[in-house]
């Protein structure tokens, strides 16, 4: 029996090459739009007076992506893959146009929310297209191609944003992405079949997504008043809303996460908690690092962007180095990654303000390596700890879990920075010095929670049978 041809030539044969290119463009739009903003946000804040809302720009984007991810499968079933993809591309273009033309920070943030929705739907529809339009033998190469696009965006994103910011035209970034997104939507008219639909007939977890959005919003606004007690109360309320979303989800017919995702004593629940807290802990650098380095060190937007990109570089390299780990080493890498994240946040608190730039880059790289060595093995623990009927849901929920953690981390970073004085009309050197320390000091307890649950998830036998369904 002849083995099926799994080569790139076979993948691109039989008329699949144009659809492959469309999916790669969609992955680029999702990755680059998420990465490029960190580089230009200091310019946005200076132009629109939006220093108080740095965290909102990132948190809003990820909140939109969460909503989109929760509805992509259903929408592609109702409207067809082609119509849904066209709409997603045009929505992303509209969000970019709104941010590009925004006369004030409010409309800019609305544009970021729309961009998150559009990019999240594009990503979701991409995965639907891969499953429906490509033979199973080519799936591994398709996912490898998407991973490669993310790697390319890591290299090119800071360059694109930095060049526009150095030229004094941050709005040009969004004009550029608006053209690309509109081109993506129009190309889908010709490149996707007319009546192909997802088989996902599940409902939409509207209540859970609403609770998550309200929780992120409460954390986002907590620092605006400049009063620590009020900020603490709103932050606690935000976390309570997030926990309520988990509890409601466990009792719902249509769910975002596996039913036992909140059972913290299980490998599934512990792994979920570890991913959430680790991603929440690591958002301070991308949210405020460029502004701090441009203000205190005089770095250009391009230079600051590539310091931040050291985190993503290290993630990719570390993930590659540990990919062949077996047995007990998988558990060890989970624990090593969680501990490294704590050390990285502490290192940034000590060095970002006035330490050697090489030390800042090393701390950023350590933060990325922390995710690189642990992410795949934590994900495996979650899948192994899930009941067999919920394996697919557990797999698809990983991206949503990462996005929720990132949204909460960005919102918390913004709240802490505002308490440090960033809520004023300008990001002063005094505010920058306080932000450079306290944003990362505040991240250390979150990273320690990541250690706690990563240790518990790592203790599970990777060969344990999945838990029975309830």
C-alpha cells in the first residue's frame, strides 16, 4: 500500500495553492495586528492623550478576539464559510480605518475592539477552512505554516510599527492593515467555495463571554480614579466576574471550556489556572515596555520594539529546543517555565527603569523562554486530563484561555500604571519610573500563582487516563 503524499507539492496541488495563500494572509493579519501595536502605542498616547488607556488598547483587542473565537464555528455554519470570512475581513478593515482616522482615544479604542473581533473571526474561520478544504494528511503542514507566519510577524511586526512611528505617522500602520484586510475579504469571494459550511451547530456561550468582558472592563477602569482602595475593589470585582463565568460555563449546555475546567485540584483545572495566571503575569512588558524605554532611555520606537520582540524570539527558540523532551522532563519543563516567569518579572522590575539594556533584554528573553518550555507540555496535561468527549473542546479552549489571561494582564498593567501617574495627559519621566517598577512588582504574585498551579499540573502522570465524563 502506497503511503499518502504529504509533501508541500502535494499540499499546494489540485488547486489548493490560492486557498493556502489566503489562509496564510489571514494568519498574518491576526498575528501582525496583535504584535505591531505595542511599538506604536507611545506615539498614539502622545497624539491622542491616551496614556491612561494603554492597557485598554490591548485588553479590548483580546476581548474582541475571545468573543469572535466563541462564535466562529457557529457563524460559519449559519452563513457559510465564504460569507463569514468575507465579513470578517471587512470588519477588520473597518476597525483599522476607525483607528487610523480616530480624532480621540475613545474611537481609537473602539477601532481596536473591532479589530479584535475581525482578527479573531479570521483566525477561527481559518481553522474551519483548514478542516474542511484540506485533506487530513496535510493538516500538520498547515499548522506548521501558521506557526511560521507567527514567527515572521514576530520579526516584521516591530519593524513595520517602528518605521511608521519613527516617520511620525503611526496612523499609517492602520491604513496599511485596512488595505490588507479589505483585500483578504475580497479575495475570499473568489477563493472560497460558495456553500461550504462548518458542521458546528452548537449555540453561542453569550452569558459566559459577557461576564468575561465585564470582568476585564472592571479591571481596566480600576486605576483611573487614582485611589488604591477603589482600584482594589474593582479589581476584585473583575476577578469575581471571571470566576462567575467559569462557574456558569460548567453548568451551561454550550460551553467555552470543559466542564471541570474550574476544578483546581485536577490536572485539567490546575493546567487551565497555570496558563491563565502565567499569561496574565506576562503582559506588562508588551503593554508598557516601549513607552518606558522611549521615555527613560531615549530609544526609538523601532529599537524599543525589538527589545520587546526578544520575548517572542526566545519563546520560539525555547519551544524548539524542548520539543523532543520525554517522560519526567516534560513535567520538569513545566515547572522550570513557571519559575522562570517569576524571575523574569522580578528581573524587569529591577532593570527596566535604569538597569543595563542588556539585562532588560535578558529578562525579556527569559520571560519568553518561560512560555516556550512549558506551553506545549501544559497543553498536553490539559488534554490528557479532559474527559474523552470533551477533548476537542479542551483543545479549542486553549486559545480562549490564553486570550482571557492576556486581556486581564493588560488591563491590570494599565490599572497599576495609572495609579503610578500614567493617567495624566503626558507620560512623564516620574510616571515612567514608577510604572517601570510597579507594573512588574504587581505581576510577581500572579506569576507565583502560575507556579503553584503549574506544579500541581506537572505532578499528574502524563499517561493518566482521561477523567470520566460527568
